C-alpha cells in the first residue's frame, strides 16, 4: 500500500490557524510544541525561529509560510485539545503565537517528488493544522523553481542546511547585483561565484568538447584586490597600468578607442562650440590615412580634406540656407577664412598651381555672387558649385573620393595623440573658433602628456584592435579567459573614461560578433567592483557631460541591451542607494549581504513589492558569509551560508591588522625610497641625480 505524505501530518503537528488574511496567517502553537528544538521532523531542528518555514495542509498539497514574528500572550486557561479541567486553577497560561507570510504551494507530483510553486490558489480555514516540514520538503522549498541546478553556492541555515544551487544562465544572463557593507563578504561571494561556476562547468566537460568549452569573465577592479584570486585557473590574465611582476601585463586602452562622448568628457568640452569641433576632428581622423607631412602639397591636401569635411557638416545641418541670420553670417566668415589660406606656393606642380588658382576664383565668385540684398541665405546650387571646386582641387593634390565621406566619428580607426592635436588645431582654424578652444587644447595636450596615459593609451597609434580583442575576449587557442583589469593606478581624472571605454568596447565587440555569426552570441560576464563609483546616479538636466555621467550611461546601455548580445553584468557595491536606478532596475537577481544604512535598506525593501520581505529585516545583523538570494535565479528569497573560499583564492580585501602592528607581532618595512621610485617612475632617477649635484658657485652664474 502506498504511503501518502498526509499520513505523517499528525506527528509533525505544532499548532492551529487562528487568523487569515491575504498577506498574513497567524498560528497559535500548542503547549506541547517544541520550545527551541524540534525532534519530530526526523533530525534535530531549531524551532520556532524567525524566517523558518511551516506548512498548512491545503488542496492537493501544502501551503508554505515563512515565520515573520513570534510572540507570547496570556490566557485565563490552557487551550489544549481534550483538556477538561480548565478553570480549577485561576492562573494565566502563556500561549505562543507566530505570524506566517504565505509564499506558495508545495505539491507531491506524479514522480513522487515535492515541487514548490509560487502563488496561493486557496487559503486555509480557521482551525487548520500547522505542521513542520520534513528535510525532503525543506529541500524542495529551497531548491524550488524551474532552474537547472548546476552550481552549488552554499547551504540554507533555515532550510535544514539544504544545498543551495543556482542556474548560471539565470544568474549571469539577467544581471546580478551583490550588495553589502564593507567586510560583509561581497568580494568573496563574487570571486566564489566565478570559481564555483567554472569548476562545475569543467567537471562535466566531456573530452570531445574540451576544445569547444568557452567562458569569459572580465573583472574591473578599482582597488587591485583580484590580482592573485584566480591564479590557479588557466588562461587568467591580469592587466595593470604599471605591472609590478612578470605575471601582470601592461594594460592597453588606446585613446583612439574613445568615442565622441568620451573625448568631450575627457576634454570637458562645451556643447555649443567645442563639442562640434571634437566631433568634426574625429571624423576627419577616421576618414582617411594621416600622411606624414613632408611637403607643401601634402599639407595642402590635408587642409583641403578638412575643408571638405567641414563643408559637408554645414550642408548636413543646413547652415548655408538657414533662416537664422547669425548662422549665415558665421558661414560666410568661415568661407572667407578658408579662401585666405588657399595660396599658391613655388613647390607646387603646374597642375596643382592651376587647380589652386581655379579654386581661388571659385571662392571669389561664391562670396560675391549674391544678387539679393544682404543678408541672404546661399542657394543650394551655389554651395554645390563650391563643393565641387574644392573636391576637384583636392583630387589634383592626390586625394580620393572615399577620404571625404562623412563616416562615423566613433569607428575605432587608429590615430596618434599628435594626429589628434594637429587635426584639432587645423579644424579650429577652419571653423574660425581657435580663440574659443585654446584653453581646451592646452588641457588635452597636458593630459595626454601624462606618463601613465602614454603607457596604456597607445598615444603613438601603433596598437591594433585585433590584439585588444584577443587580449580581452580570447581567440581560438584561448577560448576561456578570465581578465582582471587593475584600475587602481589609473589617474583619477580619467579612470571613468577608461572604464567606460573598456565596457563599451566589450559591448560593441559582442554586438558585431553576433552580426558576423548568424545571430549566435559569445557569452561574456562583465564584473564591476565598487560599482557605485562608476555607475553613480546623475540628474538628466545636468548640462555638462561629466566623465562620471558618460561612464554611467555606458553601463545603463549594457544593463538594458547586454543580454541580447550575451553580455551579463555583475555589480558589487556597498552603497546601493548611490547606484543608477536604471541599472539597478535591470538586475534580476540580488545577493544581499549585511546592509546597515537606512537609505540602502529602504531601497532594498522596495525591490520586493509583495510580502516576501521577511528575510530583509535580517540584513543589518547578517554575519559574514551569509547573504539573502532573491530574484530571477531563486524562486523565493532564501538565506544562504556561502561556501568558504580557501585563503589563496580570496580577494585581498582583509581588514587591516592594527593590533598586530601596534604590538610588534607584524613588522612594517617603511622603505619610502622604493615607494618614491615606484610612484614617480623614471623621474626618480632624475630627482636623485639633481640631489647629488654640487651647489653652484658664484663663477657658475
């Protein structure tokens, strides 16, 4: 005879239903029910406990409730079934009550397994029994949902220490936020999720699929904590601005990767004058090959190409036939300046001299050809004739049609810092705004001359896009990769731009991978430590596009669209209230460690609109290694005791040991000379030489 689950109900009975509402069920515990430890569930288990589970028999299964609070109320007599002698002793009896938050239904399916589903079809009645779940039932509740349970991340202290598994497709594919105070275990959880996932994947890789296995994690590490964390995993590469050992490679993030927004934020360019100049400069640089200036003819060809791009921009915006008088006057003044720089030089060939003279005549005809009263808008035909004259002269000096096409200024075609500065000055002269951009040009020149920027920024334009993609995303020889980008030594003035450009280039690379591979994606996970630094909320009405705003917008786009191209986002932050609401709202799974700040707690509570907030009240008092998993990767919120990482696999984020240093248990080597040399690099040698020079005598002056 088959034994049904309901046959065990009597032995697990602990109380009865005394109050029912859509979001709360109150249970009155029996006098005989356990006070602290339950022994009738098969194994000793702490009961009653906040956030533990109770079952109430319902149609075709059990209603699952989570304990919200426990209290004691006095009664004039003990409410106990079968007790007839109440009233003989006139003393109050303590009666225990607890409140349950209804979560869902636990059913026994045809495969003789318990299956938990969210949602309540029918509520119990007054007097229905409340029973303890068995270990098998607790395991079914904790490991609920349709997830493919592939990776074990810990155990559930409130679920009978049942193993907690996650599905990497749901955890990484729909974005994950790991939130908690400093020292609560966030970094270890992030490192553990990566290592446990890769270990689980590698354990089932068949020999015939070994060459096809592929995984990518890119970790943006602003504090330099992850340098040794993944040393035991093959194909792990650490990149830094100043490599301190042979195992760390030189970070390359070329300045020609930067798009218009990043360049404008880097230069702190104004919207009205300086931003259009930078955009036009980038267009000119991406349009064709930058020749080494060795002759007057080459100089003139470059100048004519700049004129072509500038004129095409004016035509695109409709400036020559604008209804605004100021724009027409500005366009006429620019054309006058263009014509004044068109001069014949002796080094030109006869054909070049002839074409220059023809262009000068065309400029004169254009500026004096109006028949209506001043001011007037130039006709489309007049502008077209001038454009043809400039183009004809340009071809005479060796230019081609493709050089002058208006291409995307953000295409990653290489150029050097000198190319950019020269083109910026030339375009400023062409647009007659040199006086308005002089300060910005000096600022750009100063920042690009920084030794650290030169090391990783490829200011000479010798690096190539293919090498960068292989370094960050792997190749056919290294399909699996973990890339740790140490951002700790990047100057604070540009760290947001470097971070934004790395994230954007990864996103755009995966977009083009899908386009070139018939819609197949290349699954990649981008991990952002100290996310509140790079994804900080901002106001839309902020006029100047600061570096922080540009960086945040890149991650907002990744959060909204990254899933389509196989890019998952993992955020780790100790201040969730400072994160961009757009990015946070796109995270479908949360791993919450200890959070004590009131604003951060309020934000977290708003993540759960229904009655599943019982566990969140524990956030201020969670011990280390404990976290609440909720969202897409978990059918219901569950408290997890995370697996422990070996010390060598943990990020270097331990608390400083003040006491050991104070008491002499650990000695500190204060070799400031070595730190000085590391800080200022090669300049330290010059400083030391200057110190050793003898003082000047009177005869030396």
